[in-house]
C-alpha cells in the first residue's frame, strides 16, 4: 500500500513539473522565414527573403526534415534569445 501511495505521488509530481515546463515554453514567441537557401554551414543557414539575406544560426539540435542544400526552398522556424544584456546608466529624474 505504501508503494502505491509513493507511485501515485511521484506520478502527480511528474505531471505538475511537465505542465510547468509546457507553460514556460509557451511564453517564447516563435518566428519563421521562408525562401531559397543561399548557403549552408555547420553553424548557420542563409536564406534569401526579398532583397534581404537572413542568416539563421543552427546547432546539433536543429531538426532538419528533407534535403537541406543550396537552392532548396525552406521555411525556418526560430526564436530570439538574448545572449548578453548591457545596461547603460540613464539620466537621473528630478
């Protein structure tokens, strides 16, 4: 009986943690860019969007479906993440 209570408690705690992680992930806004691939490197993908070239970083965890190569039309989904924040001193208010 004690084992069953422990199992139920562990299941409920796991569900709460999973729900909290899902809510936290929902706060991050995702963006997308679509266009032909201009360049592919191990760390980035460059896409032509109108007159602009968009260079999107990638890493070993980037999920790629299909054959990623120059000339292929792709849609890249990405998020914006701050890597550094430098706060400047503002003018004092009187």
